[in-house]
């Protein structure tokens, strides 16, 4: 998967944020197979820090993590880069949290 910026083809930049290394690595392997470039983060704060110098095309984040969680990552990413797509993944969410993420 590639972007076309300034008439150049560049790989799609994907941030993968999950405190569980097994999930993070699984998503990383899958995404790389599509031709995207990934940066991996073990917590939400690491991803937010990277946003100071990097613009991601897509951010895939776990919902529940210690410290900065997925909803805060979503909010910050959209404030800094509205065109960035954010995908929230979770193994245990309730309906209210899902509705909050959609808003």
C-alpha cells in the first residue's frame, strides 16, 4: 500500500500501539505484509511523543492500556492530524465505550 505525495509513491505509515507485545507484533507482521511501514509503541504516550515529529497515515491502538489509553490516543491524533485514520482494537469493551470512541 502506498501514498502519492508530491508525485512520489511512499509507503503508508502505520503506528501500532499496544501494551501486549504479542498483539503488537502480530499486527505489525500483518501490516508489513501489505507494504506499509510501521512504528511500534508499547504505550499510548510513546505514540503521542512520536506525533511531535511524525505524521502517521493510520494509527492502530489498543483501547485499554496503562497510562494513556486508546481514547486519549484517538483524541490527540485527530487534534494533531485530522486526516489520520485511527483504528481502535480491544478484547474487552462495553457498549458505552464503543459509542464514546465513535463520537
